[in-house]
């Protein structure tokens, strides 16, 4: 719920309680832009001699030293690779480029369109082990498709601050996810898993795990969440939304 509180604070949202679910909800519409396509790295091409000539096998080769016989030749190339001989260098036709015309203009690539994101934040007001009841009622009442729902939960199997988005699968021992699967009658919903690390105790008893998950977060750790973990989670969520071009309602 800390991440949801962070998002609500970022967009100055107020929480409204719904007694029927029960849960707290905050809604807004934001504009995001898909991340730009990665720039293609230019591969350095080998320097080529301007003088090309045709050999007896209807292939072409690049002489190391130009001669008067090759200076003004224009070649029709029909082979996929240049021959290799004592006077030439082996290369491929893909490395032969047509020079750009002088003052040739390159058209700029248009920027990605802005996407309107209808964002609904929902915090269940039931115990984690039965929180699926709240989520199920909210999804049904708000008319959301499960493809537009992301469940945010902690993950003891990951180091503090590590995160990943998963679609479907088992609960991996998380009681809150178990409740969601039972109440939604499917495991096909997206989850943002945020690592919280493991307790220092070797024991994995219910009491040890429960005490660790519910323990107070000290000021140093909270500062790390606010300055590093939460901003990265927010960026990952919106990036995922922009790439999929869907309206995603986070619960």
C-alpha cells in the first residue's frame, strides 16, 4: 500500500472509502508518452576503394591500388560476396553503400503520441489473507477487465528494491495472491512484485514471516523506498502501460 500512497501523493489524489467492498479508492487521468525507440547503433564499415572492376568470373573485387582501367567504371553487381585474391580484399555487398547527395535532407522521426491513462488506485480494507474479496467486488462494480488490472504486492523471494512484472502463475506462497486467485477464479492477472528481502532468522515459521512483513520500516529504509524504489516502480508501471497501449487500472 505504500507505493499506492506514493502515487496518490504524486498526483495530489484524495482517498475515498467504499464500505461495500470494503476499500479505499482514488482516481485520476494522466498523460504519458511511450518511451522512444532505441537508437540504432551505426556499425563502422571498412574503408573501401572507390575503384571497382569486374573479373572474369563476373564477380567484383576491390583493388588495393587504383589503376587507370578502373577509375571510371560503373559496375552491375550480381554476386552476394566479393572474391578474395592476392590483389583484393574480401567483403560483402551489404557494405557497399550509395553516397548521399549533397545537401540531402533527412526527415525527422515523428514523436510518439501522448496516451491518456485512466488510473484507479484501490487499497483493500480487509486482512491480506482475505483481501481478494475486496478486489473481486471492486473489479466487478467498476467494470474492469482483468487484462487492465495490476496487483501490487511484496515479495520475500527478491532482494529489497528488486521488482518485476509477472502475468499469471501461482501465488508462490503469498496468501494475499492466493485469496485473489480464489475470489477472481483465475490466476490470469498481472502483478508487480516488489522485493522486501528475507528475515535474518533462519526459521521460516508463520510467526517469523508475519512479524517481518508487518514490522515497522525505519526512517533509513523508508527514505530508500521514496527516493529510489517507488520512482522506479512508477516508471516501470507507466512504461509497461505505454508499450502495451492499454489503459491499466492499478489495484
